[in-house]
């Protein structure tokens, strides 16, 4: 693999910072200075950055039922309840959330240390489907369903869903099953709020072919690479 990718996958730094370190002459391969980020290396090569010998990080993939009230960002120093409370570094290493799920929402969140896996699931061009169960205040009509499918302009964003169907209506609340492939910040909450419906609960139950699989809030399951390949259609 390319030298900059090797450094990134070791967990030492980002690929962009690795490029800088390499071109600055701070990287050696088998005791020889290398200044080309695209230089090919293998796991058998001895790679040192600023005198530190690197080892390839073993990839880990986690399906987690994020409870309501947990902050998913790793950069919020003031959050009392965040991902690190459940996945401490000393036990899980450098894992990070794939995408986002806001504090007031619950459900499926994937975590990993594999940047390529995260990119494939979050970049819009791959159109990865995400499924939610949403309960709102008010009775949603078929005409409203058509509006949220066509989309609305909210701020600078155009918000819509790929599919929406009413699951049940009880008194003055409506529960819907919603599919989207985009992931704008607070996408569904903003969409329903724009149409006058307050979201009472929001639960993500699926990303691509990854599901909660009977997990309870706070529980997680480690995925094998075979499961990753099968769920993403990789041969």
C-alpha cells in the first residue's frame, strides 16, 4: 500500500498530515529516508516516523445501540455522556463514529477505526440507505407524506426522504417508517419541524444492511470482516 496510507492506518496521524511528514523527510522505510507519499510498502517493511516504529492497526467494526442522551462527537470536551464512556481508548483503541446521530436520538450507530469503511458509508455518492422510526406530534396525512418525499427548502439545505409510510396513528401522534440516503445535520427533525410537526422520538434501525439485531440501548456487537463484506456486497 502507499506509504501515506500505511501511516494513516497505523493510527499515528491523518493521511494529509502523513503527506507533510513524508515530504519533510521525517519518515524512514527500512532505515532509509523516503519523501514520496505514494512509495509502496508492505506489512513486512519497517516504517518509522520521527524515530517511532509504526505498527498496522487492526481494524475493528462495532454495531452499537446508542442510547438517547449520548453525544456522538469525540471533540465535545464538555459532554458528560459521550462515546468514550462506552468505548474507552484503553479497551477499544482509536474508534470513531461512522456518521452522526444527534443527542436526542437513539438507535444504530456504527463505530470503527477503518477510514475507508467510514467513507463508503457516509459519502453521498454511495447513496447508502438509512432507516428510521420517527414519532411526531400531530396526525400526518397522505398529502404531508408526498411533501416530505418531494422535499422542502430549510435554510440553505433541501431536505427530503426517499420513502415514508405511516406505521401507526394513536390519538394525536403519528409513527412513521422513513428511509433516507442523505445525512444532513438533524435532517429529519428539521424536515418535520418545517412542516409543523414536533419530533417526539427518533430511532435509527438500519444503515445499509447493518441492523440492531436485538440489541438493547447501550449494548454493542463486534462485526467480523466477513459480515462487513457480506453486508456491503464485497466479494
